[in-house]
C-alpha cells in the first residue's frame, strides 16, 4: 500500500481514485468560497467568487454524471492537497489586516486552487480517453474549460487592479 487508501493496480483504479479525489476537493471548495466571498472587498473579486461558487456546484453535478456513467457510487476520498491549499489560504487571510492586500491574498489563494483543479481535470481527461470513456472525457472537459476561464479572469483582475491596490497599501 502506498500513498492511497487502497492498493491501486490499474489505470482504471487510479482514474477512479482521482475522480473521488476531485469530488472531495470540489465539495471542500464549495465550503471555502462563501468565506472568501465574505472577506473579499473588491466588488469584481467578490462577484467572481460568487460566480465560481455557482460553477463549482455545477461541476459537482457533472462529476455525479461521470460517476453514474462509470457505474460508481458518488464518493469522495480525502484530498490532502486541497485541504492544505485551503488551510494555507485561511491562515494567510487571517494574517492580513489591509483590505487591498487581503484581496491580493485571496486572489492568489483562488489561483492556487484553480491550478490544482486544472492539473487534476487535465489528467482525468487523458485517462478517460485512454480508457475509452469519451463521454466522461467530454463532461470533464467542460469543467476544465471553466477552471481555465476562472484562472484567466483572476489573472486579469489581479494584473489590472488588485495587485496595484495592494501595492498602495500603507505599511
């Protein structure tokens, strides 16, 4: 037994484990986003988090469809990576007093989450295709496109206003 909850002997086993991992991660993200919405002060950032919360709920529904197509129980497995990213975000946000700097910290934390999700969904799509699960790959690709779009919006927001506002914060 390695790093996983059970022995993984095949690509199918690995694929299922990764589906369960991202399912858990998406659920944790839906718990974290309302806190980020509450803390964000930039109106566009707040709106972006609200939009992504709704998208994440839809992404969970897509994962449920994939589980169903695979004949699997909808089940998550603890994802230490997402737990760590969220924990770090909470700790960092708790240490920031200036609202503009807090918005920059929240933006960076959200991008860390997005990058994790982008890597996971990209891998899942490749494995689904390899396993002949083209319908599952197409469903997962919808979510990957949303995650990439969210990351790009966060980058644009950070570069156009959030980072500049944080730079002007009083020391």
